[in-house]
């Protein structure tokens, strides 16, 4: 079953066309990775899936992006969409407040006021993000005092707190050390049971380690999209082969 | 001769060691000049500041007597108490008028208006121009508009409105800067959770910008307390406490101007200057304490 289906999508930043005729089906409860060199449009694509591109001046989109069959650019509530499609960013971006308030921010935004309910959500989200044991005694501490890896897992917990269907991860480990990266990869694999995950990465090994499907992007076009194992072992396109064997990028 | 040259070499070696120890002096003469000028700059600035503060306090403090704080100003006792109250009233009113307006305008410009749009540019140009106008021009405007046209006369209201227009650009500017310095990643994080713009601004951006906004308000407090020309035009310079919003009065700076101008009470004028200085220091300390409190 496909969570997202993107049909013939083009995207412009003012006069610059950043994405050309993208067609892609993203299956539910799997990890789909987008790889490609810098500036290939992979981040732009992932940001279109929860309409974060709306915030960019002069961004224009053509084509269809369907989430469970519903066009996300066709008159739906953006905030409801972003609640369903959570996002983890490249640089850990916890809010300058306590660990607890960081997690409770999302549920509070969507109207949950009960202290009891919030406590429950905070505990569950941190537990699901595999950071509860590290943080359970530091809930009142500022989130900014945590290490980079902890901050990123806190941000994952924060994204989980509003119970999304989909988790978008835009190079979530590029600012982290190898040990934190391993923890996040392990966590991501664990999370696909309950969430559909789309991850952008510049690290091909990461895509191999965790993803089920991989799309390779180059200069705003999707060159190849298939099963991860297939794409990395018998790529169909010469450019994919050149990239994964390290001839450029 | 050989001994001498050896000795010279040793001296040179020691000297070069010393220089390399003090990294700041570096090897190039330019480095040394920059170093010297930096210290000269700091030295002169500190000296001027100390001289002014010292002069005011040394001349003013000996003249401070309890009678200067009598409720009534009389010809025999040039009490500064009414002026002190006038200062605090103008300060309070002007802040109440200008701070919300300035902060909300800045929020609109940074968070809601299209960044870099023509409208934003025009508003910014206007506020920058307003910030550059001499205060006496504001005084004249306030006198004619609030005093004469609206019929408020020389009063607390005329004074406070005039001063608040004067400080509005300053508050807008500093608030804008502190909002802009809040990283966009915070906004993205909030939007990404499905929060709307209002919630993002109120819960995430504004709290993060508060220390900067408070610093701007502290700056403005100094401007208001020190304002004289615009105040004399609009609040007037009558030595009594205003009884209601449309009553005239004076502020400490206007009081000092009057005393110094008449030349009959130089001691009281100096005392007023000292009190003015202490009030500013006190309010600044209080505001930074509040800022620190808010931050934690």
C-alpha cells in the first residue's frame, strides 16, 4: 500500500526549476531514502511532502502529491497535514525550553491540556525515541544543554508526540558523530513498524543500512527508483552506477 | 668587540623572546599600532565616562538634602520631588503607549509581511527617518498637534504622546533585530509540528527574542529620562506634580535645565543632575535584573 504517490511533479523557485517531472510511490511502513549530490533536489522534494516549501518565497509546484489518495496541495488544512506528516531537520533544532516543554509543545498546539495526558505523551514519545532512560531525570532541564545526538533524538520524540503517520527526515545525522548516528539509524529501523519514513541522506552507506527503497536524484530529476538492494547492486542507469561507485558527487 | 656583539645578540634574543611571548604585539609594526590604538580608545572612553560621572557626583552629592525631596516646590526650597514624579509619570505613560505598538509593528514586519517587499521597505525607511529627527522638532510637532490642535495644552498626555512617537522607531528597530536573530530553525520546528503562525510567534519566537527586546526597552528608558527639549514644549516646565493626565508639570531634566538657566541655585541643579544619574543607573540595573529573571 502506498502512502504517498507523487505524479508528474515540477517545482520552481521563482524562475529556477528545481524538480523536473517527479513520479514516485512511497510505500507505507517502509523506509524510503532519497540520495544524490548536493543541490539535486532531494531536500526540496521531502519538504514538499509536508508543505514546508510554502514558507519559501517564490516557490511554485505543479503536479499532484497524494497522501492516502488525497491531494495535499488541494484545499486541505496545512497544519493538519503537518501534524500527520512530521519532520526531523538536518540540524537538531530543539526549542529553547525544557525537555518536557519541547515534547509537550506539539500536543498542546493541538489542544491537549490535561497534565496527566501530557505526562503520558511525553513519556511515550521519549520512550519511543529511545531516549527516555537518558532523560527521565532531566525533564525540567533546558533542551539546549543536551548533546547533539540527544538533541536530535529529542527532536524525533517531539515529532512523534503529535502521533503522525509519516516521519520525514532531512539528513538527520549529518551534524552528528558516528555513535549518535548509529543510534538514530537503529531507532529509525525500529520506528518503521508504526510510521512511514522518508529520509534524505548524502550518506550512501546509510541508505544501504536502513532503507527499503532508494531514489537517486541528479540535477532535479529522479534518475532511478527501486528496491535499495537492487539499486545498489545492479543499477539500471549509468549515472546511478557512477554515483554509487563514487565516480562523482 | 667580539664580546660586545655577542652581548648584543643575547639582548636581541631576549627581546625577541619577550615579544613572541606577548603574542598580541606580533612581529609587524601594524599589529603594535592596532594594539596601541585599541587600548588608547578604551582608555579615553573610560576616562571621559569616569570624568563625567565623577564630576556630576562630586558636585551633586554634597547638595542632596532630605528637603530636596519635599512634596512641594517653593521658592525657598527648590524641591526636586515633583520633577522626579513627573519623570516617572512620563516614563510610565510613554512606555505603555510605545512599547506594545512598537513590538507589534515589528512582529508584523518580521513575521507576517512578505520579507523584502516594497511595503516593508517603505515602513522601514519611514521609521529610520523618524529616528533621525531632532527631538526639538518632535517637541514642536507635539505642541502644535497635541497641545493646540487636540487642545490637550501643556500636559502629561501631550508630553507622553510626543515622547512615545519619538521612541517608537527605536523600539521597533531593536525588536525587529532581536526577532530576526531568532534562528529560522525554531520557526521550522514549530510549523513542522502543525503549529500556526500566531502560536509560533507567541510561544517560540517572542520568548526567544525577549532578552533583545528588553535591552531595546532599557535603551529607550535612557532616551525618555534624558529628553528635555520635547518635554518643555509639550509637558511644560512648571515646578509641581501633575494632578491628572491633562495637568502640566516638569521632569528632572527640565527641572535641571530651569535651575541651571536661572543661575540662582547651582547647588540644587548639580544635585538634580546627580539624582537623574542615579535614577538612570537604578532603572537600568532594575531592567537588566528583570531581563535576567525573564531569561531564566
